[in-house]
C-alpha cells in the first residue's frame, strides 16, 4: 500500500488531517493547472479551495480503480467551469496581458512560453487534453475519462494540438534565427 | 520523449506557483469544517423478496403462455410454423456478456456525450 493510498483510506474513514496531507501532494500542480483555466489568480485560488473541499466531501465516491489525480482533475475542471459560467467565451479572449495570471507566473526574462501560445491557439478542451498529457503525463485513457470524452476524440485532438504547437514552435525558432 | 513534449514539460515547470500561507490556512480550515458525505449502504433485500419476485415472474410467464395458446383452431394460421429456436445456431457464451460489452458501452456513452457537446456548441454558435 503506497503512502497515497494510505492517506486516501484514512480520508475515506473521515480523517481531515489525512486529506490535508493528500491535498499537499496535489495543490501546487492543481493550482498551476487552474491558472490556465481561470481569469485571475484569485479565481484560481478559489477554484483550488472549492476543488479540495468537494473532493473531501465526496471522498467516499472515489473508486480506487482510477488514479486519484484523474478523479481530482475531473472535479477541478468542473469547478473552474462553474466559476466562469456556461455562457462565457473562451478564456483566452477574456484576458489582457497585464492581468493574465499565467503571464504573471512566468518570469519576464524568459522566452515565449509554449503554454501561453497554446492557450491562444487551442480551444479550452484541447488545451486541457494537451496539459494533462504533457504537463501531467497522463495516459490517453485517463485524459478521456477526465474530460468525459471518447478515446478517439482524445487521440485526434492531441494530434491536432501537437500539430498546431509544432507550427508555433517552428515559427518562433525561425523568427529568432532571422533576428540572430 | 520528442522535442515538443520536452519543451512543453519544461515550459509547464517554468510556471512558478506557490500556495501562500494564507491560502494554506484557508484550505485547511475549510477542510476541517467539512464532513464527508456518508455513502448510503445498500440495504439487503429480505429473503422472501426474492421468492416473491420469482413467483410473480413465473406466474406472469404462465399467464402469457396461457393467453397465447388459448386461441380457437380457426384463428390459427395454416402456414407451417418455423422453429426459429432450432434455426438459429446456439452460441455458447462462456464469458460474462457484461465484461465483453462494458468497454464498448463506455465508449458509446462517451461518443454520445461528444455528440451532445458538439450539438450544444453549434446551438450556442448560431445563437439558439
């Protein structure tokens, strides 16, 4: 039994301390992910808090056949969507550069971060699939479960996302070569 | 790992986030104030429930057979009845059908969910 499964078992028995320990393992990763989905840093923090509360409240419904992170990300995505409401436009269109929480967390000196361009190039769901695959190292099956999409949809859209970002990456490389 | 995957991984790690002490306190306090929702245990059915439902099922089957067979000879068709049961080859399924169809059903559900989402998106796009 791993440390994580021990903590899960204890949390399922009602231990808030065990769940706090579990939350500590995931909160930075979740916050980083939520920053890409929310309009401000404060929203991302609220979404993180709501996600962890909902996860603890419904910890009994967690099925150990799934990875815990898959279950947690499912809740996080729902919470981030709830904060935005059903009729809002794509999150990339809402932000200006000054208030973009993702931009704020990347040092000014650094070159263009691919995730920033990914967000303006890809739609929300494809972006999330790409994030879960390449930042979280999730399997295609886990991603399709998290997004409540079919495996075929996930594969096709990961491929499309990759193509779009490869083009982006190559054009940045060409630009920097051109400027020396 | 290819170049793009490496770049994406590195760029994700470059996004610096720290959970502030204030947020940490907030989360811990709210987690301690929350009670997990108890899962309602499935109540076991009393033994006579199964007996009663079996008897009801058998009675319904007998009733259907009686109604179907209770016909006057002139109503019966003259055509030679075809024994469909004999005509259809019997497949001896050893594996549980649920195990075989489960993943397909999941995939079907997800495809239907995709379709629904796409439909909603189109409706939203055209302003319905």
